[in-house]
C-alpha cells in the first residue's frame, strides 16, 4: 500500500492536513483529533484543489480520488519514513527542553549559506509535524534539519525511527511537560533517546562542553563534537557579553547577534559549530547569524512608545523562566519590570515550581513584578501584584502608564501575554 501511495506522492509531492491551506494538486490526509474528524472535510479539500484525499472511514469514499487506509495518521507516518529512504543528505536531529526552535533556525541560516537546506517549518516537531517535514524535503536537498519535541517517554525514539537522523543535538534538559514525563529524570530519559538511536550506527552528536549530565549520557561509540568556551572543545567559541544582545567570538572574529539573553549563547554556539563542522567559512557564518532576527514572540525586542519590551511569551517552563530572570538582572537599565504568566503542564510539581519562581523574583532585586494567571494568583503571598488573567492586567495598565522601563514578558503560550504589549 505504501509503495502505491508513494508513487502517487511522487506525482503530487505536496501534502496537507488542513483544508484552509490546500495547494492545487496536493495530497490531503484526513487526520482525527479530540474534537474533529477530518474525514468529514475530505470533500472540501478536493473541491479546493487537492488531487487525492487519504481517509480512514469507508463511508466518506465517493470516487476514485479517495484513498482508503486503515489509519490516516499511521499512513502519513509510514509515508514520511518511506520517503526518508530517498533523502541522501545529512539529517541533523534537534531536541531539548529549551532552545530547539531558535537553534534550528540559526543552524538553518548558517547551513543555507552553502547547502540547499530544508528545516522544520515553525514548530512542526511532533508525531504529525516530523513526517510532514520529511515529505516537504525534495530529493535534491543537500542538508536537512529536523526538530523533534516530546511530552511523554518514548516519543523521541518514535520520531527518530521516522526521521533517521545522521547527527543529533540535545540543546538542554529541564523541567517541562512534567505531566507526561513524571519527573526531570523522565525528561532526561526521553531526550537521550536521541543519543541511543544514534549509537546504533555510531553516529556523531554535537554537545555543549559544560553540559556534564548530557556528556555522561552520550554513548561511547558516538563521536562527540563539543563546542563552547572550554579551550579543549572541538570548536572553541567565546562569550563576549549580552547587553542586551549576545556577542560571541571565534578566533579573532566577533559576531554580534540580534538575540537577547546570555542563554542564547548556547544556541548561537551550536550553529557556529555545525557550520564549521561542515566546512562553512566563519565569515559566512557571521553573516548568517548577524542577519537572523527572532520572531513569533520568541525573545523579541520591541520598542514601544514609552518602553523597551523583551517579549518571550511563546512558552515557559521553570528552566526558561529562571534563565530569563537571571538575564534581566544582568541587563544594564535603570528601571526594570517583569510580567510573568503561569507555566502549564507541570502536573503535581506546578505549585512548587511557581513558588520557586516567586522566590527567584524576590532574590532578583527587581521591584516591579506582575504575576498573571490562576496559579500565581493563588500562591503569591508577596507585595507583587497578581492578576487572574491577561485581560485583568491590561485593564490595570490602561489606567497606570509605565514609562522608560525595560520589561520582560514571559509565560506559557496559553496565557497570550503578547496582548499586553499594546498597553506598554
């Protein structure tokens, strides 16, 4: 069945799962979710220009343009894995608690200086996104970057067996998605599934030179390509500060990024190491990194009429929030403020981790802190202001103007804290 479907895919190499994003001649896969059944919309996809619709319920098959399979999602995954056989370029797999997408974007900017490069679009990094990414890779691609995310044990191993990376990197390991992982040890076990996959074929890993826990977890038969500030690393890269944008140096070349926060040094250093490892000149690497500007609420600097806003509201977990607070503390600015939203998916650890954040704020020396969300609202016992939701905070800000302040905005995606920017 997959061979026949692959023949159709080769004639129609565009794949869609969303009837709002149908391109003429594509293959539409009718996936199911908790609140929808895309089999119902297969006819809409065909009317909008799809050549075929892959469905898994016979009652929706009307004519020869419908391809009936047992499970549409499983078929999508098998088709992606089958196409991987014909992708003959290096594939770099990236996972980790924080920095996956930024690392992926930086590596993409660097590698495309020399190679025809394809990378995961946006954050399509799960059991649906990875096969979709693979199916977007033409066979003449010279380098591919696959981002892999997880929220439960075994997921990275599953994605590795679809994407079959030749190289891998774990950006870091921290507390996130604890509802699915159970503990930090569960996170570590899952992320290092990438190492265990690579070790089956003695494939190399890129590894930050000060991440001792990951160094210890790297199998002996995987070549370690180390990078960072230690002089004995494979690629020695110096940290030159972040006021507020990170500056790095390698040999006598300085690179001034548009990325804020010392925590972004690791992401930048990785992209430099990847570029150098694959023969890209340092001048081209410099051009790529200096030309990259983050988007989509990820460490964006926004100059409002009255303030400077560091908008980092795409997501939040204990590790990333701690780094953001630490970074703000080190920024030279007379007036500083934090707007911190609830961190989601922490399970039984939620209260403990939110209390830890409150204590980090107390110890930071930053006096202006606004907490937003039901968890913070319930736990905050300090003089810091707390609001049940983002709307409540915006109402306050409409009446109380903030001026000449450097403001960190950080919270989980569901908090929608980016809405606050208009009132600053």
